[in-house]
């Protein structure tokens, strides 16, 4: 995170993000919306994202640590390309309210059939498919169970794709989530994905498939024990000459 991105243009930000080679690099700017406490721009090593979950929590944490003072101590408002994101701060940590979806509603049948092929599934194994795009472009599919999600062995993926399945009632986690996208021409799986989990929550709660609060598991297929929580830890501090 670059705490002061003032004076940097888009090309310079992208060059810096490519140089850091992190999953995301963020740049904090003064807000241009009167309702925001600060503005953030979010870049991967190759492109800018309208919104992402981890950079939202991490940037808020770093902004507060650097002396940022929100107008409401318990509610920080971040401006990003997806709009205003409200971040609650309490003893449990930081938690953001998912921004409005850019695209929602059921996915078209032709896309579902293509997704089934990409995941190596029969079309009948996909119980539902929904656009859950809150910036990155997510479309999500619901499989019969969490174990079905873990069994997926995808081929080439050419969209930002979320796969979700429910665990039996009483399990430690309510759902298993997997997130696939393309990076440098290759299919990549993300161990924990804040933006996808936020939009999945909106879909699954709205349709009555889940009730809040619940625990989402992600990263299991990668040997990770991913659990989504609004906590951030500072690991490195320093200065960069740009």
C-alpha cells in the first residue's frame, strides 16, 4: 500500500504495482466524494480493479495506523472505483459492507454450459448460476455439496469464476468456496477471495440458502485453511521513491 498516491498517474501506479509483484497494490488519495474518508485505487501486477476485499481491509488498517481519522470512529467510508464502501470497526476487527453489484441475476444457459465444460462437469451438476459481479467480474455456480466443490479439477478458465457448495448442517463451515481466474494466460486459483465471498453472501442469503452469521471455508483444495475475517496485520513498513 502506498499511503500517498497524490501526483501519480494511472500509468505510474500500474508500473509500481508491476514492480511490487504483489497480488494487489493500493494507492491512497484524498477523496473526491464528500461522503468518503479517503480514496483508494487498487492494482494487480497487470490491471486496475474497481474493488477487492483484501485491499479494502488492508488499506483501511494501514490508513488508520498512519493516523487517518474517520468522521465516525466506528464507520470508515472508502471511495474506490466501485463507489463508496462502508467499513465497520469494532473490537472484532474491520468488516466491510459489499458494494452494489455491477451485474446480477441468473447466468444465461449458454454460459452455464460453457462453465460446466471448463470445470469438467456435467451440466446437471450445476444447481444454480448467478452473476455476482461487484467489480472484478464474478459469475458463480452452486454445486450440490462442498465435497463436489473440492472435487472440481478445472481446465482452462476464461472468466472470473466462483464455485460454491454447502456443507451439512452443524459443520464448522457453512460453505466451501473456490475462485478461479486467468493470470498471464494461465488458470489461477485464489486461496481466499474477499470480493467473491462478499457477493456470494448477498446471493446465498437473499435466496435463503444460508442464514447469517456463517463461516465460509476457502483454500482447502490448495492445502490452505482459509477463513474470511476482517483482520489485518502490518508486516512491512518503508518508503519508496517514485
